[in-house]
């Protein structure tokens, strides 16, 4: 989807639908705006259902102050205008009240973004604006002052209110918004079961310096029927996984073996919400499909396929419940219900950096006997004999993590006993 080529009104509609549908704003809450090339500001209306907006509901405030549209502009328009005046690089503003970020705003703290390298890179420094009356000039001044402190600040948390993102375009603002809200949920879940370990500056720098895989290109003569079917399945499951919050818009890597010499894999930095089968990249004999950029973890996927002929599918994801265990010292034990143990078995945890600096060890750790591996401060890696099998395991891993975290509010977990595990192993013929 060429989001940047859409008219401002359509961009606002699509992005508000996405924010509302993702549960990150309410019927009456939140507002978006775009500063166009003419100096006009397009903004969502005030007091209109955010769950059913159309392009005709959008309001345009002309450069001379004239208001075009059938509704009044959002009552928060004053601070949108202040931000555009404060920073010439800001061309889009997003404001909402997602629960996890509101939790931080009411305790007046900023989420720790150093827990995940990608989160730290996407979010950058975060400001905290003093409380101001909604819709007031005072609030606009306080928000603008935070953005003026550092040109690298694109996210400002508002005391007892919510969050404001100002960026070069609306989709980039959304990515930062989605990422900081994800980070807030990671912080909260981690605090329930332990304490999140932050990465050092050196570790974050090391991750940032990972080069894009240098692969030769090839031009496919054709794609087999089987590959076409697998591409369609993959695109469908990726969109499904995104809607289930198993990863964010530009995270999450799926791959599927096609034959002994080739596999398909998700592309780098393409929105998972609208991923199309044509976006998926074929890897053959260590070469990439011409004109496409595969996931940065492509060499890890190749190594695992080369090491394990029995593995046909791999998923790298970042569900916020599972990741709480990757961020803390809390053990993840699948012996909660038989279904979890059968699907997940033992779930080892390996150090941060294993996906790019110790990939051979990681490739030897994962198997169909241990199909799920947690990578500290990074991801969960899941293997399957098919894509739906790997996806099912990912879902079970996240649901199991969620139930363990929830149990902290209920009582002490009673695990399935060693004897009961042995009975399961025998009954279901589970390999050791």
C-alpha cells in the first residue's frame, strides 16, 4: 500500500481505523493531523465517532485560518498547530490515550525503551510534558516546549493524559506510537513477574550495526504452484498475527521451506498489516529474489534449515506476554496444562545477540524436540513442520505466558508433576 501517495483525508481515515481497531483509542478519544505541502492542516473532527469516520468527516484548516468541512476540528487542534510551528520537520501529529501509556502518564514516568534495541531505535528520546487543561493554549505550549528541547524527540508523554507523536509523516508517527505503546506493555508485564533488564549502550549499538545481509540476486523464471500457495498462506497468517498483537507493523519474520535448496521469507521493514504475497522474498541457493530485501535474520533461517531437515517453518515474533520472560529472570515453564507442554516442551532461553553473533549455537538449540526458544531482550523463535504448526505454537506460547502472568494475581502455580509429564510423554509419544 502506497500510504504516502494517498490524500491527507484518506490517510487520516485509514490510520484512525487502525488505531481504533487495535484498541489504542476510544470512540471519543484521540486525534490525528497532517500538515500538507500548501501549509494547510488536515485534522480529525471533534465529537464524532472514531470508529466510523469517513474522508468527508475530515476538517481542513487553511493556512489563512479558514475552516473547510462539515464538522468542527478536534478540540486539541491548538497543540497540533503549536507543534507544526515549533518544529519544521514535523508534518504529522498523532495523539491518543492507549491504556498502557496512560498507566505511565498517571504515575508520571517514562517507559524504559532500552529493554529492546529496536524499540530504543524507533522511539528515540522521550519527553514528559507537565499537565495542562485539554484543548488549552497552555497545554500546547507545554507540549511544544518538550519538542523544542531536542530535534530527535518525536514522542512526548503527557502527565495524566496520554501521548503525542510528531513525525515526518503519519505512518512514521504511527510506527513510533505503536512501538512505544508496545514498550509500555512490556514494562508492565515484566514488572508483574520480575524486573526487566535493560540493554547497555554497547549492546544497543551492536544491534544497530548489524549489516543488511549481503546476498547475490537471482531472477526467478517462475514460481511453482506450491510456492504461490505458501506465499498466500504466509501473507494471511502474518496479517492475522499482527491483528493478534504478536508483533508490530514492521516486526515479525516468517519463513517456509519450499525445497532442499530454497525457502520464502518476509521482507524487511514492510508494514505487516498490508503485507501481500508479492512482497514475500524467495531465497534460493543462498541468493535473494532480485529487487527485494529479505528480513535481516535471513541467514539465521538458512542456517537452521540447513541444520534441521525436519524443520519446515520458522517464526520470529515479539508477543508482549512472552517477551516479559525474555526481559526478566523469570522462568518460562510450559508445564501448566497438558496442551502447553505437548506443543512447547522445554523452552530454553539464550543470551541477547544469539540471533546475529552466535547463530550456530542458536541453530543447534532449536529443534522439533525444543521448538520454542526465547532470546533475551530480543524475540521468541518458533519452529514447526509447517507454517500453521509454527503459528499455532506461537499462539500457544503467548497464551501460556499470559496465563502465567495472570496467575500472579490469583495464587501460586501448581505445575504438572514429573510423573504426570512422563505419562504425557508416553501417551503422546513425545521425543526426548
